[in-house]
């Protein structure tokens, strides 16, 4: 995309992917156990141009697994929504894509990057990287199963000694994908390994060179604020960026990227968003224990960056009802001046304080009530 644009105007530019117009170039990743309706609504309200349902298993869809189907719900307020699928064979993925065609999704993404052992052992996620022909077959079969925009999300390869991103990129582009996201790590790399911009750049260039139709490239990895997004774009020449851990507890990251400045909400702005998230949580899951339990991880992420949040975390981490969470939040907020800013103090303006680049959120997450592919997924 045009390098004539300064970063700010670049991220605010709309793009089209197949029949879908996305109003800006900042996407929220599919996030297992996290990117449910309530969080997606909040992310979109704060600027995310496109959001995704977390990875769903084609096998779960084949068996009409009620938990998988439940995750296909879309709220009318969700203006644009993608869904992500993975499966052990091209045919099974294509069948799931066809099933999705009857549902109100704007785009279907194929996961070719998930490194969770159980998922890979079942032949899904990044397992496909070991059999490159399967990449071509899967994208072709999915392409034949839908007229909707088709996307692929992958990693740089299986290991550092076996970087296959250029081959993957060519296969994905030639087989007819409309959008291609590259997470700049290999299958066996953890978050302690910084994202490899050069690897992403190679994938972006290879995909562009091979594409026979318009293809949007997306850079993913270690984006926690506007500066990180600008760096990703400058170093890789990607068309858009996708935020993952950087959005956990910090949906303001979308504004920071779009406006290219640090965004640290005041405690009163923060309160409004957190309480609205809880309202959406209750609307979606009902006034239930599950609503409270699935909110816990978000609440523990949200409270980072304010003073003396630990005692609040102790109670929110055990909360059993949304109403109780609301009360704890209100009591906490009442102690502070309404213009207190998040991350004020030494770490001013930095969402890195909330989640740093080595941080693996799985360890914070109570997955007992999470639903989905294998119950324990992470792309
Ligand atoms: C809790 C969690 C759940 C994830 N779930 C998915 C998923 O369902 N599908 C997917 O493609 N990637 C998933 N990922 C991977 C992220 O989308 C992203 O590729 C990765 O975290 C790198 O970006 P980051 O360094 O900005 O976090 C998940 C990551 C986390 C932390």
C-alpha cells in the first residue's frame, strides 16, 4: 500500500476485501476464550475495524457441537464480523465453510497457525505447515465453498530452521484468498521471542507477487500501542495490522493506533467502558455464574495500570455474579479523583504496563467455562 501516507492517515483508511468494506486498518484477532460477543462489541466501539469469532473446529461444526454453534452468535450491533475455522482435511474445512455460508458472517478465516498441542495432534491449526500441498488444497476447497471474502492466518513456519512463509504466502495467494494474516513467529516460538518483522515482510512480498486478485496483507505480533503498529507497517509494508494480546484489558489500543498517540483513559472513562462490557456480558450470558466467570479474566486485565489494584483483583478474580463485579468496580472508582489516568506514574502512556511482550495470557485465564475448539485453543 502507498508509503506516501503518514501512519496516522494510513490506519484510518478503509479497505475492501472481496465484497466487504472495512472502515480502517486495525483488526482484532480471533482470540480463544476472549473474543466473544461482549468483548468484540467493546473493541469495535473503541475502533477495531474488523473482529473475529475465535477459532472454531470444523469437526465441532460437523458434529453440530452445541458449544461450537453457540459461539456462532452475532449481535446486531456487530457491524462487521469474521469467523475462523480449522480442520484436519481440506474437505472437512470446506464443509464447515459451506455451513458458515448460511450464517451471518462477513468473512471466513482459515487458521493455519494454531500451535496448541491438542489441535496440532488432531491435524488442525499449524499442523498443515508440515504438508504444504494441504495449504493449497484447503484454500482452493474453501474458495469453492463460499463467495464471501476468504482469509488465512498463519505463522512463519514450523521452526526457525524451517521458515516456510514465502511458500505458504504464494500458495494462499494463488489459491484465491482475499486477506492474509502473518503472525511473525514460528510454531514452536513463545511470546518471549520478539516478532520477526523481516519474516512477515518476506511473506507480504511473496503473497503480493503471486496474487492474481486483490489481496490484503495483515501483520500480527507484539502490537501494544500506536507506535508498535506504525513499526509493524513500516518494517513489513503490510496493508493492515491485527492486535491480539495488546487488546486484553486495553481496548483503547485501537484508538492509540488509529490516532497515533498514547491513549490512557481517565478512571471515569475507564469505568464507563468496563461497566458497559459487564452490561454486554450479562446480556449475552444472562445473569449467570458463567457470565461472571467468563468476565473475570477481562476484569483482571482491565484493572492493571491503576493504583492499589491488587485487592480489587483478589475479589474480582472470585466474583460469582456480574452485579457484584459492578459494585466492586464502583467502590474502587469512588476512591479516586475522576481525572486519574491509567498508567499515570512511571509508565505513563504505555499499555505495555498492562501486558508486556513476553506475557502469555493463558496463565491468567480460567478456561473452565470457555467453549470451543478443543476447549483449549490458541492460534
Ligand atoms: C488467549 C489467546 C487466544 C488466542 N486464540 C487464537 C485463535 O483463536 N485464533 C488465532 O488465529 N490466534 C489466536 N491467538 C493468537 C493471536 O491471535 C496472535 O496471533 C498472537 O497472540 C500473536 O500476537 P501478539 O504478539 O500481538 O499477541 C490467541 C492468542 C491468545 C493470547
